[in-house]
């Protein structure tokens, strides 16, 4: 490694959600392995909750804690520093607090003058800081290329809720990535609704993309070639797919386990006793607050399916949330865990897991698909419905049916689970899931090639600027 390469310094600025923090952290690890120095900026508690940095990479990765401002006009719960720590109605307060980090971030950048600033979709004020200090900016998107193309919101093309029920006019190839009727209003609010400081998410993203030297995104040209090409065309920027950053080694039960104590140890003991590929992992993240009837329908659906399941249920009072007698009726084949944060990667890497029922967040899709598991998708908010359409269109998932008003039933849940996991009808899906894991999602060579191209770009100072996807 040359002296010049060793001096490349990148600053990472992710949004305050673990679905963003972890992909930024994974990218930091990948860059550090190539000799790039990374300063990772976040709040103290979020940094404490990140995975451990491998010791041999510790000289290259510096975790920089920035205290989240306490704003009396927009108070947050004690120790709340990420979306997982707050109820949905306090999201505006978290965004305002994050916006108030721009002063300490500006001071840090002025002192360090890194070679690159890599930011998430949200902090559009980073554009001005980067320009003031002549630091080249890269927007790193943790979602899919198809979703980003759908979210592209140029000011002159303000779409109505009805418009969101069709592919955008700039998509010039067949696409099923669009909203259904019951999703369009909420999606319109996500894209165009003004936040507490009078900005929309679409406007923030557009400003960042228009001001970036390049765009990085967590997908692969082997999976979304058309959308990646289109994303480069509409942003007029080089787009670097980062691949899916699969783990170094797939966990294999006891041999690969990193959970040896705490509340989840008993869960892995239970998984060790199940048949290979038989268990459905159920988890819905932290971005959506379930209605009581939705939890009940999921529970009844799991019961009706007859399949073994592990449910990471984020409910403060699970006995009240679950149907009466549910635990007794599913004893032995079902495990409901309510304590602690689910170690999702370790769970999905266990050989007894064969499928997953979840919200279709992009990070969870990747972590599930890496292991060739069946995807049963029940999307709720933000990009989740769009991700579900993409994966179903690729033949890699089953989406739980909903009525026109968006409601779903226990029978739809049970039917989707059985189709994906055990029915003859689902044989094709199961075969494609294994092929996608081996060929794309978990393929080390394919994914390493993506990272190598991005590393070369960073080390060259952007010299390959015209090499678009």
C-alpha cells in the first residue's frame, strides 16, 4: 500500500436509525480492510450499540461521539438517540435534534479536512458544509436502487398520491415497483410532507444527490442492473453499487454462535433442537407501531400455519398482546422472545432457520437472502411496500395478501407461510432463493468486486468520475 493510499480519510455520517447505522458501519469495515481511514460520526449511545470493530482494523476506524442536543421545545425520552428509542410521533423531534448536530459536525470537518464526506439521505445541510471546506461529498443510500428511483422527487415533477400508484414516468422499462391504493397517501406524505423545519424528505434527498460527486448504494449490478443505470442517468452522477457486504463466514449453529449469555442464549438452545431449515423467524423492526388487532392476526396466522417459529416480539406487555392461550397451544414448536435486541444476523445464520416473516426493510431482506431463506413479506411503512414488490417480481418472495383498505388476515399470513416454506407451489421460490444466495447476495467474489471499484474511486480522488454504471 502506498503512502498516499494510507492517507485517504473518509468521514461517515449516517442517520439515527440502526437500519442506517449498521450498513454505514459495514461499509466502514469494508473500506478499512482496504487501508482507508474512517471517522464514523454518531451519538454516544448509538456508538456503544454498534458491533465491535475487529482489533486488526481498529487503527483505521475512529468512532466519534457527538452529543445529541436536548431541546426543551422538542423533548425526547431519556437516552433516546435512535428511532428504536422513540415512539413514531416523536420522529420530528429526533430529526430536529439531528439537524442541530451540524455545528459540531462542521467544526470536526474543518479541523480534519477529510478526503471525502459520505452522508445518508437526510442531512442536506452537509452540502453547504462540504462546499465551504471543499470536501467532495458522496450520498450513500442504504435502500435499493428501485426504491431510490421511485423516491426521486424533482421539484418540477410533484406527483399526486394517485401518481404513486404507477411507476414514475422516468422509468422506461416494465416495473412493478409502485404503491397500492392504501399505501399511496402515506407514501405521498413521506416524500412530500414537510417536517418541523419546513423541508420534505424528497427535497432533502434531491439536494444531496444534485450536490454529490457520486452516489453509493447498497445493491448489486447483478441484481438491479436496469435501476442502477437509470439512477445514474437521472442524477447525472456516477453510481457505485456496494454489493450486499455478506459476513465473512456464515454462522452455523453452535460452531458460529456469538451469543453465549443473556436473554437470547435460551433462544439458541431452542433453535439447536429444531430440524434444519424448518423454523420461520418473525421480526418487524422498530419503525412501525403495531395495532393490537395486527399482532393478533399475525399470532393466529403463525398458529394456523402449523410451522415452527421464533418471534422477536417488541411488545412491552406480550401476554396482553397475544391471543388467550396462544403460548400453551404453540408450546414446543413456537418461541416468543420479548427481551433484549434480537441478534438478527446470528439467528438468520442458524441452520434451523428456513424462512422469515418480516416487514421487508431492505437491510433485513439482504440479511435473509444471503442465507437463501424464504421471504414472506408483510410491509408497512416507508420503502417496505416497494421492496416487497421488487422481491416478489424477482420470484424471491411471497407477500401477504391485503384487502383494499390495507388490512390482512390470519388466513393470509398462514397461507403465505405454508406456500413459501412447505407447499409444492413454493418449490420454485425456494430454489430461486438458494440460487440468489449463491450467485448474488452471498457471493463473496461478486460483492468484493463492487467494493473494490468504490475503493479505487476513493483512492483516486474521483479520477474515474466518468465511469458511470
